[in-house]
């Protein structure tokens, strides 16, 4: 899209892991904060939202596959990845969703498809609600939710509020000091089959830890988790008209696949695909099947894994 060319600014050498061919790193300022965004392809706009402790690196297999069909944007949301980490930012789901829509508007995008995974999926649903109404701008065309945080996954309802509690926060800070030892274990649990972890994946996710403040960002998110889920549940009935694609791994240990069916009831105009034996990151664990199904949905073709 030509409209965004004057928005982005250069920043010398690329930071973080090497980028796939055709993917470029861009920088822009939003609300006085520097944000990093990856961009690829041409055509209708598609925004990719990463999950908690993830960043645009999550989409390294998705962006090249989608580039022939769309202009794909993968931002490092404020506080995550290599974007700035300002203190005191509103990291509630609604606050993050509203910030996302300001980003999209600043890029000059009038209509878009939105894909969110995990916590980014919950933010995507809140953003979709903000886009409803005849005069809403920008306009959301379709919504893709990949194992989105939702009110029906018991695991997430219990764990995040505990981490956000005073005791849980203290324990989390203690764990941070041992993160170099524990991170590989935590990361491996996101996969249904650990033999499918792509080479260089752990190194890619660890790279932003060199920029201070990542875990403070995560803690600020979980502190409002219970209230955010309550607000999300109240918002869901408003999304019935949004064409939606739900994607899940059957062995997801972070957001249980059993929550897919009760969530899908709020999206009568939806499709659901569950990848057998796959964990929380299907776009990494089975990228070919994931991309094929996603392209089928976005192009109006057959959806298959």
C-alpha cells in the first residue's frame, strides 16, 4: 500500500533475527513511542497480532506465504519485541485494541483483515468490536483468531490472575533471574511435539530480552486479566456479524482447544479448524498446513489443514 510509505522512518541496520526475503523492517512513531513493524507483499491489508511474550518474529513463516495475497503488517506491539517499552502504558485489552486501531489509521488503511493469536487474539476481538457501526473507521473485513485467549479456557482464567497477584508477581520476578535456564522449558511446552520446534526458534524469542522492560510489560498485562476477560465476555455478543476463522491446535496447553466450541457460538458466520497433535503455535509447528488453511479462508477458497 502506497499510503504508508511516508509514515515509516529508517533506522539503519535491522534489529533482531534475520528477515525472510521480501519482508522489510519499518519504524514509526505512535503516541510519542517508537514502534517496529514488519511489512511484506501487496494488496488488501492484513494485520498480524502476536501473543504475550511474542513479537513479529512469530510470523516468520506466515508473512512470506501471505505476501502474494495481501500487504501484511506484523507490528511489535508497544512494550513487546523491539518496540519501545514506555512505563505506565494502558495494557488492558481494550486499551491495546484502541492503540492498534490508531496505528492502522495512521498507516492510512481504510479496511483490513485482522489476525490475532493468544493474547493478541483477545485484543483482536476487542478491536473488532470497536470497528462495528456504519461510520466506523477503519473497516474490519474479516477476523482470524488463532487459539485466542477467551473466557472459556479454564487454564488461562486461573494462571494469569495468579501471576498478576502480589505473591505471583514476586514469584515471577524471582523466576526472571533464572530465565536463561527456564525459558527453554517454558517455550517447549507451547508445542504439541517438541521435535517440530524449528531451528533458531528459541534464540529468536530470547533476542528481545536484551531490551529491558519486557517482563514488566507482561506483568502489566496480567494485572488486568480478570477484568479484561469479563469485559471480553460482555463484548462477544456484539461480534456475531463478523466473518471469522478460528484456528487451534488440539494439544494446546496454553489456551485449551475445548474452549473453541463455546467461543464459536458467538460467531455464527465462522469456520473452525483444529490441527491434530499441534500445540499453541500452529503457525510455527505446522506452518504449511496453517498457511494453506489461512489462504483458503482469505481468498474464499477451500479451508483445509
